[in-house]
C-alpha cells in the first residue's frame, strides 16, 4: 500500500515550506446565482435567446455549477449554461463558451436540475482580471411561459 501526498500537502511539508495557491488552501466556497421568471415577460424562449447572469469575481476558481428549471418547458426546451468571453488567471483570453458549465439541461416534458460534469471546460478555471459572466443559452425553443430558471456557480476564493 502506498501513501501519496497531494500537491498542496506536499508543499506544506517541504523544507523550506513552499507557497500554496491561496485560492486552494484556507478558502471558502461561495456561490453566484441568478433567477429568471419567464412569466414576467410572458414570452417563450427561442433558439439562441440568452439569459445573462452575474459575474464570477476575479481570482475565483470554479468548482461546480447547476441549472434548475422548475417545471416542464412544454414539448421542448433545452438550455446550456456557460461563460461569456473572459481572461483566466494565467492571462489567456478565452472565447465565449455556451456550455462551459452545464450542457443540455432538457426541460422538455419535465422539470430539470442538472449539474456540471467533470468534462465541462469551465470547471477548474481560475478567473482573471474583470471576472467572468455566466449565462444560459436556449438551444431548443420552449413552448411555455410559466417557468422559473435558476443558475448557480460555486467557486473557491481566498477568504
């Protein structure tokens, strides 16, 4: 049986002690969220429609995301959840990615709560200067107007 050290633990045990990333050690998990009530506008979502959400702050490391649609959107209704173009902590400019956080939350015929998966490219990203804006994009039109759509992004940020 092997005993293996994680990267941050190994840094804390080195001599001299190595500096760890403050967004990964002694940190708190925080959340940005957005709620959109379709009944306030009384319109159905069409392909390509977007719901803009808040910004994830600079320095945050994205660890999870979810989208909740409280009731069926009719015979169809699929939303992706992603990130508008932003710069990551390393200074690399990343293009808008509509499904960076959640891919195909399908509320056609039923309510849905869908979380991110390990392969979603937004998970693990560290946000750079200016933050990163979340958004949902309709990829299959809805046929109802009485839904409440909620988006959640969980991130770690130095406390």
